C-alpha cells in the first residue's frame, strides 16, 4: 500500500514542485484578479494568466520542445511569426484611418510619441541589458502588445513573457497613467481648446491609403512588412466594401481565435526559471518609463506644433500617439471633456492613435533590421 502511494507521488508533479512554481501561481492569481475583477485587458490577461499557471505545474510536458501542446501553439504561432501579423489583420479591419487622412499632421504626433521607445532602449543598455533585450524592452513604450511580442520573438525570445505582460498591463492602465501626465503638461485653457470638424474623407482616399502606405513603408523599412502589410490588408477589407465576410471574419472569429493562442502561448513562456530574476523588475520599471515618456513627448510635440499653426490643436491629442487603440483616444476625450463639456476629441485623437500604431511598427522594423 505504502509503496503504491510512494509510486503515485513520484509519478505526480508534487515531488518536482518548488517555491518558484508557487510564486508563479501567485503571479497568475494576480493577473486573474486584474482580468476578471478589474477587467484590465481581460481578453489577453486571462489566457496569459492561465498559460502561466499551467506551465508552472511540473511534469505536465505542455511546453516540452517538440511534443508539448502549448509548445506547438508557441512554436507554430509565435516562433513562425504567424499570430502577431494575424492580430494586425484584425486590428486593420477594426480601424478607421479617416481621421489620419483628414488631418495628416497627426502623423507627426504618432511619430513623436515613439521617442519613449528610443530613450528606453538606451536606458536599458545602461542598466546592463544586451542590445537585443534593450530593443524588445523599448518597444513597450509604444503600448502595442502584438508588436512587442513580434520583436521579442525575433530578438529576445526569453523576454517575451515579461515584456508582453508589461505591455498589456500598461495598455490596460492607460486611464490611470496618462491623465496625470497630460494635466501636468497642459494648462486648463489648452485642455479647453475646441477643434473644428474634420473634413469628409472620400471612399477613394480610404481605399488608396492602405495600399500606398504599405508600398511606401515596406520599401523604406522592409522588416516591418509582416505587421504593416497585414494591418493595411485588414483595413483594405474594411474600406473596399466588397468583402464583407472577410472583414467580419478578421474582426471577429479570426481575431478571437488567434487572441486565445497568443495569450496562452505568451503566458506559457513565463516559467519560474525565466521570470524570477531581478531583470524582470527592471523590465516593468523601464516599460512604465517608456510609456510615460512617449505620453510626455506626444503632448509636448502638440504644444510645439501650436506655435506654428494658425488653427490650434488641443495638445491633449498628442498623448494618443501611443499605440493603445482606442483606449488612449478615449482617455484624451475624457480629459478634454472634463475641461470643456462641449469638447469632443475622440475622432481627433484617433488620428495620432492610429499613427502611433504605424510608428511603433516602423520602430520595430528598424530594430529588427539593425539587430537581427
């Protein structure tokens, strides 16, 4: 009897269970709480948390190279660079580029907000991270989870879990992180600035924009092609108006399926061995710094542009230059309406918000082309 019990114990994962595994269970529990109770990015934090939980249960073999179920999700989905581009296909199908086309100068705000990416890159180097790790950490400043994962898969696979959780956490915390920065950098009168109505954008312009943008950006930064082309293809589905089934599939079924595989695969990379070391703390700190700097630079660039513009823009929209679509634009609208109830900034903020996505993808392409 006792021998049978002993054999069952040996065959179970209990003998291999360590304090590190238990700590990771607690981290998974924290993410479950944020996703379910606080509803912070639940579509991704929930599967990520479950991925953390199951990969830190010993002897399951789910991440065993060549055999494990979750390993296959990760290998064929992320290692083979399939899932992040498919996420971008869905994002493109959900995105309206009209505000960018109607107000092209907002592209500058999207580019300006990427300053945080490069500043954090150099800060990470000073803290002892190697150049590929620093690039992966810097991309967190764009508040773009799929791009962070894509860069990590190419440059620093061992950091995918930590950088992805940091990116999605800060995306979820946009309503908490950004408003104090925005208010500190602007006066009440600036926040009250009411912007004029955007000009109507023709269907032809909306069809040509994704095609022309794909050609121009992928010619200049070829390593951005995987993400940029899928982003623009999704948008072309939307704007062409002749492939309704493809548009709906990209927006719904496909997006939901790849989100599940993305979340659980990323979570499964967060083993106790990979996650429980001092570098991870620095990753989260640097990610927050990157996101804050990107917000600061976006607002300051908008204020600088106002020195030369006859028709002033509300500098709050510069904060939407990060890639957290559409959360950052909603936060801009909320802060602007608090200062002026007649202020409707959502559509104006969507311009730099979409430009921020493009800017982060370009930054990612530059890092990959220089460092891979």
